[in-house]
């Protein structure tokens, strides 16, 4: 799917109510729209922990609660900056969820500059994510930030 098409679909999906349904739809669009997105999840920050919300993928992750600062997810939430990992086996912070994962991108979701959650995407393809994915997912995160 084109990034612009996905953006339009996501904008529309965010109008769905209840709000929790809207987040599920966004995860669906990302998972179904991009083959290289092997696992897609949204974590929400509650106090000092990231709590897994809606997700799509072949397998469930055991990391449903991640303390702030732990793993690639915790790093992105702590700094508020997108983390793009081309080779998860070379990143000491990486918390393994699936044996098949080769690369990962984590994009913080902010509300008024404050991190409230993040989009986490794993890929079974090495170096699957580039600056276009980061730009696109940062736009999605902006939309989510206004919604949450
Ligand atoms: N790999 C992440 C943990 C979440 S799973 O990918 C779903 C990390 O290093 O924080």
C-alpha cells in the first residue's frame, strides 16, 4: 500500500468509536497494508511502564509490560525519539519477542510533547525500515497523539 493511502485510511479509522476500536483499526491497516510489517503493536505508557494495547501478528509477545528505559521500546519512550534498528542481533538493548524478527522500528506517540505511548513494528526482513517508514509512522503517531 502507498504511504499516502494508508495515511488517509488511518485518518478515517480514527473517527471510529469507541476510541479503543479506532486503535485496533490503525494496527490492522498497518499490518495488512505493508507486508514487511510482520508484527504491529501499540504500547501505552502508564506511569513508568509501557502496556501493550492492540496488536497484530502471527504470535503474541510475552513482553506485554515493558519498564520505561528497557529494550528498544523503553528507550524510544524515554527519549521521545524514533528508534530504527536494522539488525536486532547487533543491538544490546533489544528484548527478543520472536525468533524470526530481524529489524524493528519504534515511534513514540506524544500528546503535547509528552510521550503517551508508541508504535512498535517488527520485521522478519533485515533492515526493513528506512527514513520513509519513519516519516510515515511519525505522521501516524501524530494522529494517534491527537486521538488518545
Ligand atoms: N523488541 C522490543 C520488545 C517488544 S517486541 O518487539 C513486541 C524491545 O526491544 O523493546
